[in-house]
C-alpha cells in the first residue's frame, strides 16, 4: 500500500530575491541593529548587509503592502491585503509576532485604507505631540487629535499659499510644523492646520517618500532623485540616481531612509540601493528583483548552483544560489513565459508571450537563434536528456520539436492535445515525451517524429528523466478535494530523495512523498508567496528548491533539509497556541508535610525580583529626554578599537539551584553560572559559552539525546532558551508566561515537550511544544491541592512521568539529588555522600564521601570543606558528576578517585579583586568569608584558599607581590603572606565595612584603608602604625588611587565626590580640574572626574558605575556597572555619554574589574552571581573567525543623541538564530493561520491556467505608522 504520510524531510526558507517597490511607498528602513527591513510578497525581510544574511517574518497569508517601524527601531508593523486585512506587529531581532490587529481599527492604528476623500497615501504620528496624527491623500491633508478613544480630524487649509494638491507623503517636525510632498514635486510646509509656505520645484515630479532623522529630512520622487534637507528644510544636496553607474532612464524612487551617513533607496523596479553620503555618486545595489508583471519562467542549471528566471518585465536573470546574488541580466523584446537550460549548460531557451522562442548562450547572454512558429504564448520548454532536441509547448495546443545540432531546425510536431500545453517531460532515453494540457489530459508522443503513442504496453518500463507533470497516476495524491483542474501550477520530483514539491494558486509550496499515488496524501506546506506560485524547481544537486510567485514576482530559495539533519536546522512555522489544559488535582495530603530543612528554608527566602530590570531601560531613557537633547549637540570620542572576549569563568551556581549539571553527547560538561551557560571540556580545560541570557540563569535541563539544553532565567518577563551544546546557538526562545523567573525546566522522554515552573506566587507550570514555541498547557499550582508547606510554596524541580508532569515540592529528605543508572540509582545529599543503590532501593551498593583526602592529583583547585552538600548529580562516560552547594563541580570515578574540575565562590557577594603586579595571578575576597588566589594561566585553577572570620570587600597586592592586604566587613583588615596566606599583621580602627585598600607605589611604604564610615586611614607598613586620617568625605568611600610619587590620594565617595588628600598626613587638597589631568597616577580605578565623565550613562541616577580600571598604556578604560555590563571606553572619556563597546555575561552588578599586569586579560567579578570571569584583550584589527561571544556595540542611536548600547539594544541576543519560536508572547486578535479560507470560484477569475486577482478589495491595509508613545497596539485594539 502506498505511503500516504507526509515526508520526514522539510524545507527552510533561505533567501528571498526581490523587493516590493511597485504600488508601495515608505517601506524600507534601518533597524536599531543597522539591518534593513522591508517586505516582498507575503514575507517581512530583515537583511544584514554586513553578514549578507536574511531573517524572515512569515505571519501573513497575502501580499504585504505597508510597513512601519517603531520609533525605537526594533518593532515592525506590516499590513496586508485581503477581504479581512490585518496588521502584524513583530520584533525585527527575533522575527517573532508580538501582536495581531484585526477587525475594528481605532486609536489611530493606521489601517485607514480608504475614506470619503479618497485614498490615503501616508499617515504619521507627530512625535512631538503624543496625541496628534496626520494623514494625507487625494487632494487633502488631515490633522487628527486623539482624545480618549476617539479621533477627531481637522482638514488642512491650503488657502492662497498653494494649489489644492494630492499629498503623497509627510513628516512631522517640532513646533507643530508638518512637511508634505505633493504630486507636482512641491513641498508644502504646514503650521498647525494651515499651509504657511511652499518649496516649489523640490522635485521634478511627484514626491513619493519623505523620511525624517536627526540630521534633517530626505525626500525621493518619481524623477529618480534623492534630496537631503536640513532641519529647517533648507537644501543640503541632491543625488540623481539616473546619472549614476547603476542608474537608468525611468528610475523612480518609492522609499527613502536616511540614517547617519547612509541612505537607503527603494525603487519602483524592485531595487534597493544603499548610498554613502560622501560617495553619493557610487550607490551600492544590495537587492534587486523582477519588476511589475507576472513571473512564470524558471529553469535551473544542470551542473551549477544557478537559477534562471524570466518575467513579463521582459528581463531574464541568472541568480547564484550560493552567493544569493544576481550575476547576469538581459532584456528581451517580449515578455517571457518559460525557460529551459540545455543538458550541457551552454544554451538557455526562452519561450515568449508572443509565440516565439529565443536561445541565448549562458556565458554571455548573446543570441543564438530566434524562432517564431506560433502565434500564442509558449508555455513550456524542455531539452531532451541527450541534448539533441528541444520541445516547445505553446498555448495553441501543439508541441514543436527542434533539432539542436541542426541550429534548431523544426523536426517534428505533436498535435494530439485539444487545449493549451502546460507541462512536459522527456524519457531518460530521449525517445518519448509526455505532456499535460489545460483539460488535464496526459498524452504521450514518440520522438522526434511527434507521433502520439496510444498503446500502453509500449510505455511500460519507460523511465522519465524528470517529473514536472501535474497529471498522472504517480501524482494523483497531490490534488486536494474539490480542486480545479488548474489549481496546481507546477510540480518537480526529486527521485533520489523520493519527494516532490508542488506550487499552487493559493501561494503554498507543498512537499509530498514521491510517487504520490493515493488521493488525500499528507504533505508539508510552506507559506511566503502571496498569490499564485507559478513555478517550482529543484536545484541540480537537490540542495535547494526554487519557487517563483506570479503577481508578487519574487524568487524564493528554500533549503532542503533531509530528515537526518532535522535537529541541526529546525523549521519553525507560525503555530496555534493551545488553550490551558484542565489539570487534575494532586492526591497529596498536606498534613504529611514535615518541617522544612534549613537549607531548603534558606532557599525559599531568596528573592529574584530586581529593583530595576534591563527591560526598564527604555522607560528610564524617556525620563532623561532633556539630558539627551544636550548630549546630541556634542561630538563624542569614538569607541575603542580594541576589544575583549570571554575566555574562562570560575564558578558554578550551586547555592540555590540543583539538577543543573550534565554530561553532553560528546562528553563535555554543561552547567551555568551568572547569566552564562558553560560547556566545559575537562580534557583541554577550556570553556565555550552560551550568552543569550541577560540575567541570572536559575535552572538547566538537558535533552534526552544530550545535545540540546534548556535554561531559564530571572526577569519580569522571564525567558527559556533552548540551545545546541555543539554550536552554542539558540534553537528556540520561549517567553511571555512566567513572571519574575523560571526555577525549573525538564524535557519529556521523547524530547518534544518541555515543562517549566515560574517563581511567581502561583508557581505556574507551563507545558511547551518548544520547537514550535507553542504553549500546550498551563496550571497554577497554588490553586490545587499540592504538597506545599505553609512557610513556602517553592518548587525545586519537575519531572516528566509517563504522560504527566510531576512537580516535586520542597520536602526535607536527606537526599537532595537522585539519578537513575543502568543497575539502579545514584543519590547525593546534604551529608556530602554519593551512594549507589540497586534497582529496588533496598541495598546500598557503594558510597563515595566527598573529602579532601580523596581528591586526585589532577584537580583544578582545593576542596573547601569535607562532605559539602550535594546539589546536582549526573551520570555518564564512566563517571559520576557532582555539583556542590559550595560552587564546586567534581567528577567521581566509579573506582574511587575524585577530581575537582570547577569551583568558585560560595553564596555571598564578591567585591574584592586584585591582580598580581608581576604574575598571572589574582586574589578575590567575598562575603562567603574566604580569600582565594587564582591562577590566570591556562591551567585555570584555584591555588590557595583561606577562611576568614568575616566576609571581605577589598584586597590589594603590595608592589613587590609578596604581601596581600584584605579589608573585612567588620572594619578590620589583614596583611597576609601572598604565598601562604598566613597573617603578617592585622588592625581594626573602624567599625564599618572596609570598602577599599591600596598600597602606595614604589616600595609600598604606605597602605591606604578606606571604610564606609567616610574615612581613609593611612598606615606605615614598616612601623605598623597609623600615620594619617583623611577626613572631609560626606559619604562612604568607594574608590582609591595613589599618584606615581606616593604622595597624593584620589578618593571617590558614594555622594559622587572626587576628593584629594596629601599623604601620609591626610590633609585635604583642592586641585583644579586642569591640574588633575596633569598628575601622573599609579593606577586609575576612579569613576569620577573629567577624564571619565563619559563612562556614566544617561540613566546614571538609577544605576551606578561600580568599578573601572585603566590599561597600563592609559588608552582603554574598562568599567563595570549595576546592570551587569562590562564596557570599554577610550581614555580619557571626556564629555558626557561616551561611546563604548559593551559585553554581557554577568547577571547583575559587576562589582570590580582589573587588568592583569601585562594587560593581556581583564578580570571581572559579579556581586550576587559569585563568578570570576576572565576576558582576553584583543588589539584593534584582531578578529578570528568565530563570532563574538558577547554583544559589542558602538552604534549611534538617533533616539539618544548618539548614545549607544544602554538605549539601543538592552535585552536582545546577538546571534544568527536558526529557528525561533513564533508565538512566544501573548498574541491578541486572530492569528493568520486561523483566517485561511479556501477561495471560492466567485473569488477567482480563471483564464486558461492563469489566475489573476480581479481586483483588490477596498479595505486593504496600505499605510502603517507607529505612535511614538502608548501601547495600544499591544492590546490588539
């Protein structure tokens, strides 16, 4: 019996050739990431010119005809045609749907397709008046006021200043000024609702596009010119694209976007140009496609990755499927309807609409022959497999056979059809041809005579060289019920893969098994084309499928993904979110809940709620508008050319997390610390990092195949990332349902589903189809009878059990972690013992005590204490992996030896950091009451550790590296031997925290000790006496620096004071700013002063820059701040809001940063994340082939007066995402796939096998704009 199931392989959209320039305007923009967003057919495209890469938004089901970009240049809105048109709002970074707007459009959402005055051509929110909206169209302009939920219009008054004109585009400016472009090429200037002046002759013809930016305004018109204007609309320059190398007569500009020194231009003929202002005569053509007119002709090269297309625009084009570029173009005399390439790849035959065909040489597009034997369109061409014949099928029901070697002399004719020829295929031996016609008849002919074959016995055993026919037993299953005989336009079979692809009148590309014998066969379908898909072909090596759209005249390139590669490249299509399932009540008895264990009770007291989230940054930015205005007028130093790359992380999140440590498929170890997912190679002692999160990761689960990992993080709208441990690339991002954080995740046994638990008050459990980004079910555990202690409702982990999700609530068993192994179970508990059990849990087979004496010689550190509490256990590769509460990862060999692999500080904030003056060594001190020495060389291990009586906040090496000073939280400090960590001397003159400590340069004669009680004490190290006190600070001391002579101290305080004191007496000094800049400093860790004014962000009142450190050559200043960002600035960073490069890995505040003695590494510590991170320092121009681990940003932000990262892109992933879930946020309105309806016969106009839409309904979405403020679109209103 024939297999009716859908094929297991699939297609993934890889590239779209084309741009919708005809009938559309203002549909081309730069995003915040300097990518280009536009649309073609039913696809929103985000194109990166730097990487030559496209991302696609596929939420529409018909032609997109309008696009608007949010003022922050991240969110995009697109509107489509249709009987019930809708608007999709989506994210340009993740190409995920944020909202769907449908039905009644109020609140000025720009679905104002037509009104009584005629067509509306443009609409724009007034960015300077939040409740004002301007629209324009045929001989009118209207100014709208939003009050409550109603819009009130006022018609613009032309008066005697200008003629009543059709207004095509507009832009709003300050002081109620509006600029508009008219049909005659004039610019009209409006003040309020009155026309106050005109700029005549701005363009020689209609002005189709007007774009406002910080520098001024850009306009583009039918005359092919782009004009730049200043903020007062005085001319700056004119760029005539017709006169450039890429220009041509008749070029018409439909869209223009000006950002900085780059200008984007979209033309009527589907081209996108990028112009650099200082090289305005050399525009760069970054995208082109076929012009207006039906696109039907498609052929692929037999031996090369090339596709040939021909259109009614009379052009034939050759596309490189590898380079994603147009490599050749030739204009013909007539519209082109079909194409074929000879088997040797030398000739390209083109069938014309007038009944002729032309043969070109592929190498130079020169004509070989032009023949016209028919009067009606040539609809199909095919070369014979042996290359000797060319079959030409026309709309007058005949197939002509031409001899190639006889210079295309006609040698035969097939005249058996009663309708126009639609499809043809040759037999492998070139002796037969099969045809389909408009009546759906399948006929056979003997070649080359053209005699019809009616004897079926003669055709038995005939092998076909290709299969592109839509009629025949082999393709019976491709036809849906009640379909018209011409609904399927094209078919192409992949004999090797036993699949075939079809193209139909509903814009759908489908994948079937081949042969497809039985009707009702299942398939996989792919959307993107807006109207009928006219042709589809496999590439010569079956790597790609190429499809073309008729009315959308676009070329789609799909990557063929065989089933064995399915997990490497997931295709995520928009999917329906299922309603919450009804969960059964738990059968647990609450009276059985015993008293909570102390560790568990301690966990329940932890709060992951932030005072300020990264998501708050856009709102904080809005509160600082006045500062932004002042910053916009100042020219700032560019970001440094040098950069850093995350190299190694010391630490493991064990103190409040569990079950977060696993072996991967390849034997590496995956775990998390701070905001970093770490993949550790224990043989090479190297790490790779997943840096997609921006806050603390709280949980981790591994896929049953051990190749994918899910991690959940803290956040107001917390997210779950599923990523590949081999490529370190995200596969899916799930968000929108958990508040404050995700505390537990787990994969189902088949790996298809994922369960997650939130740390909201209800501890919501959500079940996901993670590949589709689809929420399958959700339940609030607080509303059912679960085993929860009164003092806490904290879920520590979840497990799939058969078909149910089992949530394990906190209960104080001695065993905190359990894993199944092939003979039984392995457990680890608070007693620090790993135990192996039989499969019935009746007999303990073996125990391993985690003790210092059992550590193997190859351990990467020192065990802090015996029998640490075990938080995670994993089995694999002949070992047991153990994670402890103290932040250690150990590997237990089943024969006994224990190897310490990873360790970090325990719970408590880490503030103290010092690098050795001569060696690759650093010291850290933490609230966990430990002082630690770390080796920064490739061995990456902890060299020494000492327990302290109190936690510490600062430390410093002496200039000779022999002594180490440590400031403690009780106001005392120690000086210890840097090698043995034994006490040399200790003092206590203060009662509050010692916040900073510094040896004087040179011989290290003096030691400055700063405390949180506003004093700096100066000690003589040799005499062990206090010799001076620095008084006068009005707040706690934050930073200290000595001058190179050791006679002057620079002090920063919590009140943002920069003070100076003479040493050693401590007398306060007043030094002018200019004199301060002349002083030579032994170090610079200060965050205040004119030399580092630029390191403070606009939102500096909310977040502090906690630390800084200057390289030894005084060129680059590294900083750490309360948002977890490590930044690099040029030094001196004078002037406000300096440019920088930014790196994300720490989860919350970065408490300290230090360069090593040779500047080869930057060392940073995170406060609450307890991690120590090492970053390699790379000189300018050094870039290896790997993608940068962390986000670097030196972008100019127009919204922020040029200020960079904090306000351009705070919370986004900077990776190429193979597959992202679509429905990751709550969506409102009706989703596109729920609106699909089979068109009725009344809705189609059938002319032969060509379907054309008779007309567009009048309620199309033509114009879109975003309001500057307000979130009405989120509500779907």
